[in-house]
C-alpha cells in the first residue's frame, strides 16, 4: 500500500509545482485512464499599430500536460493506449481559430517499477508533429515522458527535455521525499 501512496504524493507535488503558471485540474478522466492531474498553459501575444483598436496580428501558444500513474510494470501497450487517448481527446483543449500558433502536448507517466530498455527507447523516440490546416492554423507537438521514481530518472525525446527541465531539477533535489 505504500507504493501507490508514494506515486500519488509525487504526482500531487508535481501538480502543486505547475499551479504557478498552469491551470491545474485534479482527478480527471481520459477515456479509461484516471489522471491525478491535467495542466493547461495558455499564452496570447498581440501586436498593435498606434492603439489597441488597430490590431496587426495575434498568436496563441499553449501547453497541455496529461499525467498518469502506473503502479504495475510499464508496457508498450499501456504507453500506446495512453498516447491514443491523448490524441483522441486533445482537440477539446486546442482552440480552432487562425490565431493558434502552437500546442505542446506532454503525456507523462509516473512509475516506480523497473523499465525495459525497449520501453526507454520507445519513449525517447516518441515525438509527433502535426500541422493544422497545412500549418496555417499552427501545429501540435506531442511527446511521451516517463518518470521513474525508483532511480529518479526522466525519459523523454531530446526535443521535449526543455519542457520538463523543472521536473528534472525536482528529481535531482535532495528535499524530494519519495
């Protein structure tokens, strides 16, 4: 019973860390997955000419984070189903307008079990880039990430590391009570 408590406690600490800049929704459902939290970050920039009434252009950027907990040994099938659930539901959170520029979608799985080399390789290669309406309405980047609490490591595609650098620092700190 202590194993799940450790995972839930870490997920709660992670959600608290995101509350500064993100809208955090706790205890969400994503198809068959129970998410400890989901976080959404929205940013809007506009350029004006002379006054705010004459808008030249506006762009919207956003970041979506879906977090799951795996108490059992992580399998390739679990990761595929989680990514498919994210792909199926992500358009509910992405605005459908011409000012949308980019969305970064992160599917984070927290575990404390040993990981196979095959799973690690699959996660490190997991990156999808999707253009919306031939790129005129922006793009979506999708990354899968695995946080292993057993040896305090984070696995993600190299281009997704900047989005998870705060988690990497959090894992390396000595104050983290797992």
